[in-house]
């Protein structure tokens, strides 16, 4: 068959286009092979709105500080707000697993939220490291569930021994009606009574509540020498301490680290002398690093979140690319972190020390041992 002038031109053009197309495909493949990396997605989840937002945002900032420092080119970080709610925590974990394909997560903070998300993480082989969940139930949540904060068993024993050593024999407890509050109160009760003390009143309130006058009135009527308060939201902490003064409770006040929030200092003289049992403070190096980045001292759980992120980063830098590999490397690692020495035991827990923090002259002061 004869080919006309225009037919020859068309054939030549097709050949040229074919060569260009083939060359283009080859270049793309070579770029992928030479420079492409599989992206590892890591999540951060916690209460960034709602009653516990001050803790959640501090933890998020601490974790992001670690990720920004590491600046790993193959790591993408996503953030999910769980609003301190168990349903939101489960929804967030489901979304991160099914849509974002996360391999590890820093979070959650509230014990109930962590425990709601943990079965989803465990089932999908996604590592979860909480910087703040202290419920003893977290120890049994699964092989993929870790935390960089000691559990309630240690803090409860420390609190009970501290109050007993101070000479108190009559203790009243006021705590949140959730895994955190119930767990910590149980341990304090067991330890304090074993040391010869008496629990003269025991009252609960729902997390986030702002009116505890009924419970506090019952506590006042029991005439305790000391009251231990468990709170996990700043608003409840402020409301509780304000109402302690309004009702006229004269007992000394102790409490969990949920009371260590700047807003209670605005209550002035009425909170002077309050004593808080808290995990050991962050390192001076981290404290300065956080202040340089955010312009304030690190709030509670920022250092623990930094260490949780650091552990994940170390696992990835050591070659881990998925949840199972990250999990295996976490059980093997050991390092000195911002919050203390990090070494995960067979339950994914860490040991830790505790200190007493007292309100003195309108500031939180760590007491010397």
C-alpha cells in the first residue's frame, strides 16, 4: 500500500510520540526506584478540645517537638481530636487504621479513651503509646499497647505512704467515676488502711463536673484530717478547690497531677499549701527546649509525649516499617528520655518515680525529698 505525503508525516509523528512516551515512563520508574521511600504514617490522638484540652495540647506539642527535631523524610504525622470521649477515641482509631494506614500512635491521654481505642489498635497491629493513661487496666490492654508514664499502682502507694508518713490517720477521698479515678482511689484505700489509717468518706463525681458541693458537704461532715482529690480536667479542678473553700473544709488537701494546672493558681490564697503527687519532673534540657519552642514551661504530660514520639522515631530509624516491627523494637530499647529512664517491661509499662509539688506563694514548687 502506498503512503502519501501526509501519511508519512503522521507515521513519523507517531513514532516520535511513542519514543517520547516510552522515555517518559522509564524516567518516572527510575526516579521512584532511586529516591522513593515508603511513607510510614504515625498518629497523635488526644483531647484537643473539651475539658481536658490543656493536657491534650501539651502532649501534642511535646510529641510534635520530637517529630520536628527528627525530621524523618519517610514519616507523615496526622492528628486526631478525641475530646476526652471514649466513642470519639474509638472512632479516631478506626479512621486512622482504615483510612490513614497508621503504624503507630502517640495517645490517648484519658485512661478510658485509651482503653476504648486499644482493642482496635491491637487487632490491627498498630502500636499505641499513651503519655498519660495511668489506669492499671492499660497493663493488660495488649502487646501493642505501651505507655511512658507509670501506672496508678505506683502513684497510689506513694500518695498513701506520703499522707501516712505526715501523720494523717483519717482520710477522705473524692475522685472521678472512671477507670482513672476508681483505680487510683482503690490503691490509695488499700495502702492507707494497711498502714493503719481510716477512710472516713469516699465520694465520686462525673469527669468534667463543675458542682461537687453535695459530695464535699458529706466529706466535711465526716471530719477528715486530709482530703485526696482525683481530677482529670482543669475546670473540675478549679471548681472543686473553689467549693472546698466555700463549704469551709478545714482538712489539708492533697491531690493527683490533674490539680497541677495553672488555672488553680488564680484562686489565690485559698490554694496555698495544697500538695500534689506527681510523676518526676521533666529534664532541664527538655524544659528549656520546650520553652524555646512554645514560650512557656512544659505542662503535664508534654515530656511523656515527647518520649513516646521519641520511642517510635528510634524504632523507625532502626529499620522498623510497620506496627509489628515497631512493637518488637520498643520491647528491646532503653534510653534516658525527657521524663526519665524509658524501658518497657513485658506489659509495655515503664517504672517511674514520684515527687510532691506544693503551691507556695502562688506557684508550683517541687518539694525536696
